[in-house]
C-alpha cells in the first residue's frame, strides 16, 4: 500500500503533530508499506526507512518567525509537486486541516478520487488578539468543518477534539485513535539512576522542586500564565524545554531555566529529573508531553480541557481551569494545584510505576499504526468496489439498490 502523508513541517520542527507523523511514518515503513511523507522544507526531513521516502515542498516560513503561528507558505512549484504525488497514492493521510499543504492535498485528492483520511489533532485555538481569534473561527467554519465533512474518514486523537466537532455531518462515523508513547525511552528512573544526578546534567538546583514545561513557547501553550507562576513561586525551579517566540530566557528570572534542542532520551532524562509537568494550554487535542510525562512517572497538572482527552487518564492527572485573557487567575489556580501535589508528601515509587504501567497498557504506536492501515484498507476496497460498479452489471434479478458490496465483489472475482 502506498500511503501519502502530509503535514505542515517535518519532525525536526519538534511540534506535537510532526512527532506523531514521524512515529506513524516509521511504523508504516516497518510494516512493509510504501510510506511517503510530504511537508514544507522549512525544517530538514528524516532519513528514509525501508521503502519510505520524503518529499520537501518549497515554502517560506515568515509567518511563524514573525508571529509563532505555524503556517508555511507554499510556492507554485510545491503545488505541482503535491498534485504529482497524489496521482500515485493509494490513500492520502492529512494531519489537521488548516495548513496550506493539507488543503492543497485534500483538493487534489478529491479531484483524483483518492481516498482521504484526516487525522484531526486539535479543535479551535483561542487567541488574545481579537482579529486573529476571529480569523481562526472563520477558518474553522469555512475550511476545517467542510473538509472534515467531505473526508472519507476522520480520526480524532482525543475525545476532546471529537466532542468539539460533534456538529459536523461526517460521511462515515468518526473514529478515535490515541497516539502512542515509546515506553522504553520514557520511563521512571531505574536502579542506580537518581534525580539529583540527572539534575546536575541539566544544571538544575538539587534541593528545590523542579516544575517542568515541555512544548513550543507560544501563546496557546500558556506561556504568559507560566511567567506569572514562576513569579509566584520563586522557591521552585521552573524548567522550560522547547523553543518559540515567547522565550522564557527573556524574563530574566533567577528561578527559570531554558533547555532547547532536547528530544528522545535527553528529553526523557529531563522528565526523570523533574518533580512535575505543568501545561496550562488551550485548544489542545491530547498533548504528547502529557503521555510522555506519565510514562516517565511524573504527576501532571494541566488544563481541565486536556484531562477530557481520554477519560481513563483522569485518575492520573490533575485538571485546572484555564481562563483565556486572565493569566493572573490561571496562574494562581495552577500554583495552588502544584503546591498541593508537591506538599502532599505522598509521591512514591509505586505511584510512578503505576503511571508508567497505565501508559504501557493504553498507548501504543504499533497499535495506532495498525488501526490506520485497517481504515486505509477498507477505504481502498470501497474505492475498488465503486469502480467495479461502474463497469460490472448488477447480478441478474437484483436492483442496484439491492446489490451488496460482497455480491458485486464476488462477481468481479469470478
């Protein structure tokens, strides 16, 4: 099967959507499928695996550099490349809707009759800017919901996102497939590993609690509220792993540490060096960092909206309301929840292992990749059947309305 997958960036951009795409790309290739990953050339592509390959789309990344909004602008040559790749695909998989590469791939696939799977990660992201917020709401109504309604299959990565789009008239019932976690990499400390030793590796204080944020430094992740949290608790060390225009290093706060370029085992060590993950974000589906933190044994304090992503997770995370436009109130309530966890004195090795065991049992990349292949196979079969209907007569004595796919396929095979 030739699977053409489209995202706005490659995984070297280090956003959650791109990391999910990378894991699926690797899994499909290891399963023997011809996986083709198409994204803008704003960041480098990964090395191909097996029969897989990557396609770089010529683009300009000015919008993200100026505003933090991840929206690469494609060239005309990139559009021609997308059209060419669509003609050779068995199935097209798009990660979210509001990226120009995905919109173009959607339109070309519709014109060619190639089955489309949309993996929708997020709902509507609120912005403080009234103009930007209004534009996003318009785009959601005019583009996202229309694409979801016309896609052959929609898959949500969380119950939160699925509920947000409950009013869409889907062609087929939408599915929910949770993202996976590499639980060999993201795990609690073992044996001789000690939190104090890991902290020395990152230049963190050895005694005071370390509160970790991991993600892009942008408004939707709650950076303004986090700045206030750090000011409210100068006795905690606030570690920020990521990058973006709202860089915490510019805050000139003595209790703030910024660590960039971490991924894989290095990021996993930082989880193990910390006491707690905090994520006051909005407009999320199911952030990978929450799953990674739980797999690493960490308690998590996140937005109440995020805890609804998977109801089974709610016993392992603490949800706190996020008040868009009121960073002081958000910070105050988050700090109260963080204090409660840190001061409870009940954190044990057994609790860390329980969180890890939950993730191992619940979130698997291999299982997710197989589910997508099952969906793709079903859609390709339906396409083949539809083509057969146009050239094969309906069985004698049966109206076209009465003929089932199985009967038609039986006639084709004979």
